[in-house]
C-alpha cells in the first residue's frame, strides 16, 4: 500500500474488512486489497458487492467458516503424493463448502455480477461423502473405510481379547499374587504386559519391556502371551498398510480433481471477500454510490468510517461538478481535516468495490491516483521542518498528478512567512489546476480565499464554528469562505479587550474589509437558512395537515362503505327471510303427502275436497268470462295453484296467471273489430280517414291499421282491456 493511501487510513478500513472475513486466506486478500485505477474494474467490483449484499439480505449469509488453504495439498496430490488423513479432511471441508455455496446461490434466479465466481465452483459430492464416511478425524479411520480394514480390525480385537483372557488368568492366580505390584493389565510398546515387583521378576517368566521411574516395578510380557502379542503386532502392521492404501486411493481421487478444486477454492476466497464487504456495509449502514469517470464527487451525509457512530457528524461534500478546486477554510479543530480525509477515504473505498457510509443518491469518481499531503510529519532523520516536509510532498505530487488524479492538501503553504506561504499556496493551486486535477485544499490564508472568489472553477468552502459555544458544528458549507474567528474565540476565552483591539489595528484594512464581507455573507447565509428552515417547517405542517385530512376522508369513506355494506347485508337477510317464509307456505301442501297419521291425513284430504268444491264453483265465473278456460289445465299451473291456496279468488288468479295471453287476445280482438268497423264505415261513405287516424264523429275509431298504432295507443288499449272494458273501435 502506498503512503498516500496509508495517509488517508485506508489500511485501517481494510483491517475492519478483514475482521469480517471467515478464513485466514480471505483475510489476507482483504488486507492486500488495492483500489482500482480504472472505471470499468471499479464499477464491476462495486456491482459485485452490491449484488452480494442484495442476495444476503434476501437469503442470509452462507457459512464459509472452517475452511483452510488446501492448495499445497492439492498440488502434491496432483503430483502423486500420498496425503495425510488431516490433509484429506481439509480438502473434504473445502469440497463441502463449495457444495454449500453452490446450493445457496441456486435459491435465486436473478443474474448477478458475481455469477462468474459461482459458475467456477465445482462440487465433487461423491468424493466428499466418501472421505467423511471413511475418515472420522485426523487420527481415526472408520472401520467401514474398506472391507479389508474391517476384517483386520475384527481379527485384532479377537486376538486382543484372547490375550486379555490369558493375562486375567495370570493376575488372578494365587501363584503370582505376591509377585505382582498391582493386579492390572497395561501396555508397553504396543504389547500387553503386567507390573511385577522388581524383587520378584524371576518368578514371572517373560520379556521385560520397561521399568518404572522409581525402579520398584518392571513390566513383563509373560511367555504365555508372546505369540499372541506377535500376532496382534502383525495384524496391526497389516492394518496400517491398509490405511495407507486407503489414503493413497483418496489422494489419487483428489489429484484427479485438483485443478478444478483449486480454481473453486480461489473463487471461494473471492466470494468470502465479497461477503465480508457486504457484512461491513451492513455494519456501516452503507449504500451504493453512482460511479463515474468524469471526476464528479457528491457525497451526501457522508460519515467517516473510523469515527464512532455516536460521535460522527455527517457532511455534504461536492467536487468536480461546476468547479474542480475546493478551498476549505475555517478555525482550527473545526473539522477541515476530517472533511478532507472523508473525501479521500471514501473515494478509495469506492475504488476498492466497497459500499460507502453515505446517503442514497451519492456519486463517486474513479481516479488513477489519489494523492494526499495531510498531517504534520516532520522528518528528524532528513532534518526537515514541517514546511519542508510539506514542500517535499507537494513536489512528489506535482511529478505524479495528471487529469485523472485527486489531490488533497492540508494547511497548504503553512509553516512559513504568511505572505510567502499564501503566495506559494496560490501558485501551487494554479500549477495543479493546469494539470487538470481535482483538488481539495485547506488553508487559513485570506489571499487564498480571495483567489477562490475571483477564479472560475475554484470554490470556497468552510467548516462552521459556533462562537457562542466555542465548538465546531462540523458542517461543511460550500460556496462560503470561512473565518478564523481568532478574535472572537480569544475574547470568549477571556483575553483582555485592549490586546484584541491592538491586534485588530495591526490587521490591514483590506483584510478587515474582507473579514467584514465574509461576516456579512455568513449572516446572510444564516438568515437564508433560517428562512429555508421555516419554509420547510411550514411545508411539513401543510403535508401533515394534508395527510391528516386525507386520513379523515378515507375514514369517512370507509365508514360510508361499511354502512352501505350493512344495508346490503340487511336487505339480503330480509329477502332470505321472506323467501324462507314463502317456501314454507308453499311446502305445506307437500307436507300433506308426508303425513303418516291416517286420521289427520283424512281430515286434511276432506278439507282439500271442500276447497276443490269451492274452487270449482268459483271457476264457473271464470268460464263465463273466458269460455276457453279449463279448471284441469289451470290446476296444472303451479302459480295458479299457489294463488288460490292463499285465498285469491279463482277469476283473479286466472287473470293474473294468464295476463299475457289475455292481453294479446284482447289486442287481437280489438284490432280485428277496428278493421271490420272501419271497413264498413268507409264503404258506407260516412267516414273519411284523417292523417291523425281519427275522425270527429267516429267515436274514437282508428283510421290506421293496427300495425301502425303508436306505442302509447297500444299501452292504453292494454290498460282498458285489463280493466275489463268493452273497447269500441
């Protein structure tokens, strides 16, 4: 990492990023991360981080913990070497993580900028499963790793059991009770032995394998079990050969997929770095800025990532849009350097593909070089003063800076005679602008402020300071030159007034007028801000009232809809009740057929017969008025039956149920009579047709044929027919 990036504390941010990584290899990648020096690479890196952040927000962060760098083991397996059980397990854990990440990505179908990394992942599920089934730990191979190993271990256990039985007989024998130090069975050099007192070692025939530290005990392998122990040793040797064969087989299988697994592991590290960027972004409440290659920077509510959340004050910083140079002034401890570092650090973070702690809608630019001269760094070894150290850095910057560079200088021209320092500052700014750089500089010189006011492309900025409380607000105001406020601060702190007045008299009239102008500008700005704040308050109140009115309107509409719904429900319920009652009445007749009580049934039948007799008598009047009427056919009509059952007389019931036919018949009859009488009258010569269809003496006779009658005429005729009137035409 170059010294300019370190000056802006990018290394500390990368340490924060490394803390979010889950494996040692990806932590190293985070610490070695370098900003991209071209727009395409930076935009791709930032888009990858943004897409991963979206995926983790939707599906959670997958686990990558526990994986270790296995590239060495993969290379040796590819060359044919036999890996240890621990190395094989290491590869298996990587394969498991590859499979897990691949499956996790399969949850979402939306394409992302990081899909090329996911496509590289090549799971080998069969090999992974076989390894975990066969190798239980770095020191333990499962019995089921192979049938031969299972058989050997069964034989070993059987032989060991046989030896233990023989030794149990020895330690329980009264013959050896006095010779044994303890009645136990132990092992030395992989062989079963018994502890014997040193003075009784000749009483137990066998091979001595060890002596206790005190020398009072010897560990003897009785001759009776020597052959059995030899057999166990041979079987154990065969077991180790089988284990070696199993490990060799796994090593060969790993060697076959070594290249694909190595590429997958490299992709895993890059993905882990992206997940770390995403976690850090969530921690900082960061957003994705709009990248550009035009040198335009606009950070809204930018927060320095190394300042505590409860202490950091968001600042708005602009550069490159309308002006290429920003001169920041203001009192000491006012936040100028923090604003400068925030500008440079966030630019570097964006070039590293990291989301920024800024508000939505911010813009960041990609530069080939980000050069910084910040801080008082005297070089004792080189015998350089503060001023000399700054000038040396400026010289280095001038050698590198070009149109794709961002230059940040703190206290430009400080550390020497103010007149000469101000002149140097203006000259350095001019030289850097001629190279086409984007420049942000802090200074206290009024000459530099004047230069910014008089020069196109150069803008003043200031860090606000509250003189009343002698504390900075850390707000960066662009377009307004700052004041040192030295006299005001001194007066507030208690410096005698005569000293302050004497100092004022020593200040040139030009500087005094300039400070007065700046003060007036500051006062005007504060007044405008107060007016804007009042306007915003009024607008907020109006929005609140509008929202409240809308809420009330919606409530009224909801209440009205509720009332309408209740009314509809009540009407529906009334209809249902009426329908139920009607159905009940209509079903009474049917209930007669269901009566099982014979007496009751007969009584009702008699009542029906009486009703039928009455109906028959009434129907005589119907037939008198309508000769074509027949009682049997009328009873076939359920409507007629329903009406007479509920007390309507037969004639009215018949007319109601045959209203349409009777009306049509009356109309046809009327039309026929009208034609007949009209024809007769015309033949007699006593009636002349008129255009209206009527003649004065015709008694309402119609001249037109019935097919030419108007709708009103037809309706009138229908009405008179319904009343039973005799219609004369």
